[in-house]
C-alpha cells in the first residue's frame, strides 16, 4: 500500500507545492496506543471523581477523548492532513472495537452456556421416550436435511436469477424481478411458513407436516438474500475481464462460467453463507410446517421433522420443572447451530482457496 | 449500466459469429437464467395471492367485527411505527460501525490479521437470529439496566431518554442494539467484499498524488463501494424489519406510539406482533395479522425504493 | 484449466439437475410416501385396545400443556414401542383450528370449545359419525410472582391485586398493601406489573379471575390479550419469570411451577390466605359446576364454569384448566385405539403424577378422574 519509490518524488513535490502535508516531524510509533491509554486513564479518573464510573462509559468516552487527543498532538508536529488521517484511523479502530465487543460477548456466552448442555448423548440420541431431557440428534439431523434441501433449491435459482439480472436482463422482466426481489425481502418469516403450509394443504389436505415443507418456506426467505448479494458481487466484476474473454471469441455463457463466476466466487460464497445462516435459525415458519417430534426422521418427504431452532425455542419456552437443564439444552442447541454454520463456512472457504490458487 | 449493455451486445455478436455449437450453449444457459427468474416471479405471485386472499377479509371488515373493535389503520399504525423505529435505530448504530469494521479489515489492519478478521466477521454474519435473541434477553438486557438508569438521570431532558427507565431491560433501545449487532456483520461482510475489490490502480493513483490513507479511502474506496454499501445496508434493514423471534422474545410490548426508548411500554413491531398473537388466534384475527404482513411489505418496498433512488443518483454523478 | 471445466460442469449440474429434481422429482416422492404413511397407519393396531398400540398420531395446541404432553409422550412411547405421538405447541387457537380441519387427531386447548365463531358446532361436525370428546386433563395454579428482596411473604386481597395490575397502586409501600401485611417492611419503590405480551390462556384465566372477584376495579373484558396498556410485557411464561427475576419491584402472573426462587403471593379467599399449591388448585374443579352452554348436550364433553368466587378454605381459584379434545370415532380403528390409549394414559393417576413431576401441574381429583375416565372410555 506504500507508494512505489518512483512516485515518492511526485508526493514530495506536490506536498511542497501545495504547502501542506508533512512538516518534517512525525510522532513516535507508539503514539496511537499512548493516546488511547492516556485518554482511557484520564476518563477513568474524571468519571471516578464525578462518581459515574462504569467500564462501558470509560471506554466510550476514552475512545472519543483519544481521537481528539491524537489530533491535537499530531497537528502541530505533522500538519493538518496527517493529523486528520490519524484521527480518522483512530476513530475507525475504535469503532471496530465497539462493534466487536458485543459480538465477542455473544460468542463467549454461547460457548460457556452451551458447553454445559453439551454431552455425548446430546449428539448421538434423540429424545424419544425420555422425560425432560434426552439428546438432540433428531434436531441436528433435521436441521441439516431441511437446510440442505432449501439451499439446493434456493442457491441455483437465486444465482441464475442474479446472473440473468446482471448479464442478460433488460426490459420489463428485469425490472419486475428487481422490484419483486425487493418485495420478497420484506416477507415476514412466519408468513413464508403459512404460505408453504397453504401450498401443501392444497395438495395433501389439512394437517400435512413434512420436512420439505419447511425447506420450501425457507427457500422463500433465502432466495432474495442470495440474489441481492450475488447481484452485488457480479456487478463489481470488472468489465474488462468480460471484454477480454469476448475478444478471444469465448461465447457468453462460457465467459460467465469461466471468468465472471470465478472472479466473484468469494463474494458468492459469503452471500450464500449469510443466506444459509439467516434460514438455519428460523423458528416460526418451521413450527407451522415441519412440526415438533421427539424421534429421529431422515425422510424429508414423510412425517414430522424436528430441527435445532425449534428445539432451542421450545426448550426456552416450555422448560418444565427442571428449568436450568432445559435452558442449558437451549444454549447447547444454539452452540451446535453456530458450529454447523462455522463448519460449512470453513468448507466453503477451503473449496474457494483451492480453487482460487488454480485459476491464477 | 449503459456501457455494460454495449459490451454485452458486442460479446453476443462475437459469440454468434463463432459458430452454432456455441450459440446453442448460450441459448441453453440464458434460457436457464430466464427460467430461474420466472420461477421466482411465480413463487412471489403465489405468496402474494396467498397474502391478499388471507388479508383481504380483514381489510374490508368493519371495525366492529375486528377483534379489538378498532379500525385496521389504527391497529396497524403503532405496529408500523414500532417496526420503523426499531429498524432506524438499528441502522443508525450499525451502518457507520459496519463501514468502519470493513475499512479496518481491508485498509488498516495488517494483512495477516485482516484475513482472520474477515473470516471472523463472515462467521458472525452467519449466526442465526434466535441466538441473538437469547443473548439479548439473558445478557444485554440485564446489562443495560444500569446504563438506561444512567441515561434517564443524566440525559432525561432528551425525549428519547425520558424514562422512567425499565427495570428489566426489555426496551426499544435494547432491541435496536440487538438488531444492530445482528445486522452489523451482514453489512460489514458486503462492504468488506466491495472495499477489497476497489481497483488497485485508483488507490495507488491517489497515494501517488500525495493523499494520506484517509484521503485515499475517502476519494477512491468509499465512492467505489457506496452503492454496494447501501445495498448491503438494505439487506440488513430487511432482516431488521422482518426479524420476528428476537424482537418477540426481548421487547416489552404494551404501548402505543412513543419515542421513549428506555421505558417499559414500547410499540410492537409487525413481525413480532404476528409471532406473538398468531398461535392463539383464529378466524378474522388471523386475517388481521396477515393483513399487517402486507403493510410490512409496503414498508420494505418503500425503503428499498428509496435506496435504489439514492444508488441511481450516486451512479449518475 | 481443468478446474474451470469442473466448475462449469458443477454449475450446470447444480442448476439443471438439482433445481429440476428438487421441483419435479420432489412431488413424485411425496405422493409415493404419503401413500405408505396411510398404509402404516392401517397395518398397525388391530389388536385389542388393552394390548400395546402402535401407529402415528399428531396433536397440536396449548403451549401451557407442552411440557406435560412431552412427558406423557415419552412415557407412552416407552410403553408402546410402535407408537409415535407428536404434539406441536402452536397455541390453543391453532390447535382447535387444526383439530376442526382434521389436520390433527387431538388438540390441547386452554379454553373449552365455545359457540363464538361456531367452533363448538364445527368440532361436533368434524367428529361425525362419532361424537366429540373434550375433557380437562391439565390443571395448573397460576402464581402471582414478585421480586422484592427481603419480603418473604406477601398477602394480597383480590381488590388490591386488581389495582396493582390495573396500575392504580404504584408504590410497594402503598397503605392498601401495607394494611394486609402488618409487620412486613415494604420498600418505597415503583411497582412494575409484568404481563404476557403474547395472547395466552394464562392471561385469559387470570383476567377472568380478576373480573369475577374484583368487578369494581377490573372493568376490562376477559380476553387472552392483556387489556391494560403501558405495563411491562414479556412473551411466554419463561419471559414473564425472566422479567420478574431481573427487575426489583416487579410482579407478574405465571404458571406457579415455574416460579423457582421468586416469591409467590398469598391470595385472600373467603377469610383465609390461599397458596398456589397443586391440591388447592385441583379442589376448585370439585367445587365448580359444569357449564351447559359449553357442553351443548354432548355427553362426552366436560367443561366447567370455574368457580372463581369460592370462599371455601384450602382452595386456590387462580387456575388454568386446559383440555384435551378428540373424537369417539376415527377413520381407522387403530387410530381410535391409539388416541384412546393415549388419552387414558394422560388422565390416569400415573399420567397425572408424571405431569406433576415434569410440569408442576395439579393432578385431577379422584372424583373428576372418574368422570373423565367415563368420557374417554367412549372412544371406540
């Protein structure tokens, strides 16, 4: 990211011409840290003096003071532009810290609380014939099957539709698609579930419950997310890549498959992961479509199928007398969900990395 | 977009010129794409038909017949308000932070750490929402009680912190924060992807002109990523507006329209209201709930429409 | 370039094969398997009802019953290896609706089927040529839980209780509360009444109680949706317990078995102070009269008008009574045998004891058990 030597000359010439920039001096390398720690200590003392002291306040005000401090420190030594750069950098780092804090807390809570409910039994047995307890194998398998079916339906359709919108589409169909994809992002999840139920009720009569119904409901929720994120990454594939490919006489479909999609692959994976995560934790639509059952069922086309999100929600909502054990199971189910998502993510990335090195 | 179309035409001409087999491949591929597009439209027509058919009875019923003996509009207005309020709160908190996180990862952190962080953010974007709900109710809510008390005491003169502060932490403020935490990694993941795709030439050019890192970011990275960030934000907003279970579990819903973010009486959101009242409802009450779903549609559409206008305007510049 | 070829093949395969297979092939498999499902139902059972039953039935309804239903299902499946029973806690309204439409074999409901929206008539019609069966199977005391450190015992008169939940009394040291609790040091903090934010049978039973015993204070309509605005609200029993536990000065109503460490207020009944215990709750139904309007001449429907105003001692009238709804005849004899066996187990002393252990409910009294058994025995 540092400018190459040949351009360094331009830099200094321009700086001289404009009369701005470096005044020669620069802050020591520990300056940002020093400013931050100093500001933190200062705010801590002031708050303690005022009697407002809390860690959260100290950190928030500390960050604000640090931004001002580094600007005030750098400005007389390094000039206005460098000072501004430092202040903004500090602000971005602080914002990063603020943003990460709750997320780290969330992961920590899920890990520690979930670990209590995790046991060998949790993964290997279902809850059939067990009063207040048992494992969650039926829910884990159900989640995997229901989600996999939804992904298999939604991802190809979604990505092809995004390709259509970005590479082929013109005229009313494209406009309609853009419009309706926007509409689709606004479908409340329970409505998607009711829709899937109504659809299957037409064919199979009332009371029908199947794993695949849940997948259809989730597909409705997943497709717009896949399309929106895929469209975004396809849009930023540089046009000169396409042009180069066409210039070699490559047909359009081959250009898309061999040039556009590989370039956008990382982004597509991210989009699919976001979409998968969104649906893998859905509770409401599955409650009305796949039902609740204690036994393992591996056939998505017949019978009820339990899944982790509904399992966690039920354990939280109807804990019975042994409340804590039930809550532990809810957290364990949450932890398992994260683990599943994480494993999928890692697999996707490994595929991507292997692939990426090969096209270079 | 216009220049893309011309290259597309050129490409098609070239491809057409180079023989029938390729053309057939093209035809199959483009037809598949069209089929996918049409499938989605068909799916939506199905959902729309279902919604309108189920929601219609409530829209046309007289207010005396509706469960609470109030008109549809007065029933849905506080819900719509709550939905928008929660969404706006989440966006105010999440968007700047998400952009900062993306910038930190792509342009400030050392490359080795950046890769790990990128992975971490992607992972967070993939955490199911029920977990955010559980976290909100068990961790953030209780932790926010003293903070809200502080806000009431010190900043109570601002209407949004008017209080009296909730003693359980089930407030609109907490819901807004939970939604913000939930959508932050989503926006950030999209923004990171685009920021890292900013053409190197532009960035190096800016630095060659003597720009500091921030000036480079401001003049090249942000403009390049702008429309995608807005789009990512819309993706996040869609999730925030439609979030059901997390809001239903956390929020203490028992009030009409209020801007007080830290009190115990908060307006409900449309999606949460459906989840809370659907199980025990029957007959017209269900129609009423589904009709409120239609309103959520309208809200999402309106926000997306505005976003597309903003993007279109920024692209013209 | 081989990898690009691989991707091309993969993408094409994804789109064409998976997409089409998922849509087109899916329906084939479904219609095939739905046939096998029915055959599995008919092949099962067959034997005498006293023997082990097998097959698959589904129920849906009240979330209040869910913990006990889960326990019953677990034990029932242990005793009958070939039987699979499921219960979706979709809520009472959803359960009744699915039962009427024939979607489930039985339903659990916190309120008896009634003539509003014609549900009772529709349910009777659904069971033709058989008859409707509706029996109370789950009684649970609703505790008034509060969070006041240092206050071990709190006594509340019905009027005071109604005023607290109507937000007319706003401080814990209000003279009206103090006069019923001599010697108790009540703190000078805000009372925060916590109600259910979701529509629920618990709320309906609680508001029914308030409107009967404190009609002057509680003028709201009886409803599953909490009528007073501006209070603290939480979803589900666990939400209410969580909210009360977190907030000092909070008071709420919830399934008494879930109260945990929270204090449970004593309620004035007649001249005594009643505690939400299982026995005290079960006694209420013995004192209550059956409601002819809810039974509508159906001999297998047992529905009570709960006597909230009772003054008898040792009785706790704030209770939730939930019922199981089924039919005397089903499409197949085996389905009926399964429903019958399951109902019999749920209302049996064993089943009730299990529910008391797992869900903290109040077992049916012997007198009521006899009545309920007779109704269940009519299932063929």
